[in-house]
C-alpha cells in the first residue's frame, strides 16, 4: 500500500497505460481522479475502481487550469500527477520514412505529448508552490530514445523532449518539495498504439508483424514489457518510497536499455 493518504490526478486515463496506472494507484490506497476526452470510458473506469472522473482535454490550457483549480478549491488537491497522453499511430504517421513526414505530422507528438506534459506538470507545480505543498509528478517516455529504431522520427524526438523537460522541471521545483521524474517504458504490445505501430512498421519494411515487433523482445527478459509492470513502476516512483529519486529517467523496458 504505497499510496495511502495520497490523492492522484491522472490525465489521458482512457488508454491502456493511463487506466492501468489508475487501477494501480487505487490498489495502493490512493484517492484517484481520472480525466480524459472520452466520457463513456472514463465513467466506466471510475465506476470500476471507485474514482472520480471529469472530461478534460489535457492539451487545453484553460481546461487544465480550471480542473486543477476546482480540485484545489474543493479540498481535493492531488499530491501526485501522471499524464499518459499520446496520439494514435496513424494520426501521427508512426512508422513513416522521415523523407515522407510532413511538418504537421512530425510536430504532432511535440504539440500533443510534450505540450500536454509541460502543461499538466507546470500547472500542478505552480499551485503546489503557491500553497507550499509537496508533490510528485511522473511523466511518461518511451524506450525509443535509448535505441536505434527507424521510421519513428516524430515520436522519438518528442520522447527525448519529455525527458529533457523532466530534468529542467525537477531542477526548477525540487527545492519546493516537488519531485519530477520520468518513466521510460518499453514497447507494450497490449496497448493499441504498439499494435497499430507494429502493423504499420511491418507494411513499411515489407515484413511481418512478428519481425516488426522484434524490438519489444530484444531485451534481457526476452519478452515485452507488460502494462501492469509499467503501472507498478509509476506507482513506486510517485510514492514516498522513492523520495530520494528526483529528476531521473527511470528505465522500465525489460532490460533493453542500460543508460
């Protein structure tokens, strides 16, 4: 029970990773607030785990600020913030040659993932600082940044930006008692994004899905990372048991990356 007496706000909770983290936080005793754009999925998740839900677009500054302000003003200020946002594979043209990638598609992961991670982190940290409250922010990256994976320029650049952003926010807010860390997760075939990306990669490289998915098993464990394993790692990093960890990119990739 790592998170007893903690309150967590989870953005983009409708996807595989966000919902898994919500379940793991509840399992460890946290009060959980889930948000996202799909009201039906949010309501179902909230009912399942006993959480509060609200429809929030995590890329919309006004919505994010209003949501946080409402939580703070109602005595439900979160101690922990996690954001699992990410576009669909086809939406951002994952598994496309860099020469064929338009400016719009290349920048989409930046504008979606990096901007949203920055927005939710700085809004929480600013409010915690103003009210002299400690807090823990966990951002999310992918093992792409530590490997040599072709045809993934936009998302790889975005994940690298999230990792750099994590370090600078940690330095900015650390002395106020706010920890900012990043979980760098390996490819998880359980998620729709990885399944869709693998199929697109197979088509682009003229191979089959098994060969295209080889990077997810080219690791110490010889198998893909599980979503539950990623979620457990987020819960630990967010908890007081990791109070000495700040400004770090934590590899959770079944041993695919050392540094």
